[in-house]
C-alpha cells in the first residue's frame, strides 16, 4: 500500500497549495545563503510531523487489531475512505468552524511568528507546525494509516505520503506560481476517484479472499491447534 501513500501525497499537494502555498512562498524568499537546504528542511519538517501522526494513529489501529477485529477494521477503513472521497473539503470546514478553531488560530499565529525571523530555524519549526494544519488529504492518509494496524506501518505510510508532497512544494518554493489554477483544478477533480480506489483496496484487503498481496487469506486457529494449546495449559497446571 506504500505506493498509494506516495501518489496520494503527490496529487494531494496540488490541493494543499491553497493553504500551504502562501506559507511556502513566504519562506521561499528568506535566507538566500542556504537556498535549497532550507526548502528541503521545511518539507522534511512537515513529513516528520505526518510520520509522528501516522505512528500514533497506527498504534490505535494496532490496539483495535488486538481486540480481534483486524478484518472489520480494514473494511471499515475502506468504507470511511469511500465516504470521505467526495467530502474531504467538508472535514476542513468542520474543523475551522468547530471548537478546535481557537487552537487552529493559535497554531497559525505561532506559524507566523516562526516564519518572521527567517533562517534555518524558521524553516524547521514552520515545517513541523505546518504538518498540523487541517487538510482533507492528510485526514484520508491518516485513515489509511489506521487501517494498516501498526505504529511502524502507520508511520511509514505517512512518511511516504510526505515524500510525495516534496516535488510540488519544492517547485512552488523555487518557481513561485508554477502551476496554473486550471491545472490544479483538473488534478483536484481526480483526487476523489483515487480515494475511491484506495478505499476499495482496503475493503478487498479485509475480505480475505486469498489473493496474494491484495487480499490475503484470514488465518484462524484450527481445532487441532486449539486442542494442543489447551493440553499444554492443562499440563502446565
């Protein structure tokens, strides 16, 4: 599933230009001495934040998997992604209008203060904070991380998602408004359909149809193995 994370990051970065673009452009003109290094540092900071969030969400998925609902968790993840495919913008608006809005205002204020001084430290802190800004693409990628049911898997998924955003964001920081509004609109129209593909993959994955790499068979303990386990427990007693 890692290839979906990279493509998601690449396509989603065209959507994120609307929110992250002004921040990236504000940073782009600062500190000419470390021109490319600082831009890489900024985007690495975002990716680090995404990875940490992915690890936390993956840990939650792991906890749910321990409860014995691995199959249903994967199917539920896919179903939620299908729902979010055409409503990810609503999630951004919901957060902006919810009780989290005050925290969002503080975050943006802190981000503005981090940008102002310029220099390497500004790029690093701005990147870390930027990864916390509300973004429908990030929410869907985190949902996928939950479905992978492991902290390492979730962290890795979001790391590849962050890597996918590098090309567009660095080109934006170097060349300014290099992508026309019309081109971004065309890419954004494709995003829901890609989310449908990923959601479907998670549902198929949870069905356990015995298809290698796509829908592995679900393994349940056989009666013989169960009896052997019970016998060992009795012997130990």
